[in-house]
């Protein structure tokens, strides 16, 4: 899944992101990361998702599990809908939600 996610959503931005990710000065790194996120807010489900492709898929998966299927064309919404392309993940989502409901009864 991560390769498909990366190929769809990160190929065009990875080189720029990786350049800032190599920054050694923490203050400069976080400033550049914030600028990267600000210029692409519609591409990420959260500001933490911008920190690494693996974090992006993890954050997007969390939104997939815990939110309704989004409408709209932003890349962030496309990332959530990405998981709906896999029947096994839709099934996993249902199981996770069922387990959550059973773990926290009213």
C-alpha cells in the first residue's frame, strides 16, 4: 500500500521534501517544514503528515478509519479515498470500528 500511496501522492514532491528533511539545524528544519506544509495544506490531512511519507499514509489511514468517506477533489481527500480502493482495507476499517464500539460501550 505504501508504494502505491507514495507513487500517487509523493513522487512529485519527494525531492523537495527530502532536501528540507536533510536540514541539520532543527530551527531551520521546522521552519522549512512548516513552509512546505503551508504551501500544500490541501495535500495533507494534518500538519504532522508532512513529516514523512510513512507518517502521511498513517495519518491518512487514521482519517480513513475514523471519518466518513470524504467528497471533494483536494489531494488530502484523495488520500483518504485511496484506501477505499482496497476491499480488504474497507473490511479492516469495519472490524476496527466494531472493535472500538465493543471496547467502549455506552
